[in-house]
C-alpha cells in the first residue's frame, strides 16, 4: 500500500506547492474537470471489466482520479478509512 500512500502524499504536495503544468494541479484547480475525469475513468473501468481488457490500467486511473477528486474537495483519505473501519463492526 506504499504506492497509495505515495500518491496521496504527491497530491497533497501539489495542493500545497503547485507546479506549473502539472496535470494533478490542473485537476485540483478545476473541480468540474476532476469530476468529469472520475466519471469517465469509472465508465472506462466498467467497460474494461465487461470486455476483459485493460482492467488493471483502468483501475489505476480510477484510483488516481478519485484520490485527486477527494483531496481537491477536502475529503481526507484517513476519514474515509475511518468510516470503513466503523462499518466493519
């Protein structure tokens, strides 16, 4: 799970210290684009599962865009994980 931790850290770093030309910063600054990308990537994942092609690639795209979307809307992954832990009980 270190890769997810690294991705979250990268998104937070871009949020705190934007880098010109960064795709992540573009998504963080354009909420409608970020939302559209999450929807697009989820649809592409569903299609790839149905066709049994590129499932891993599309899954990675969903994770990336969802994490950026959540961070861009001040939803912390830690809070989501806490909610999931509560549901286990």
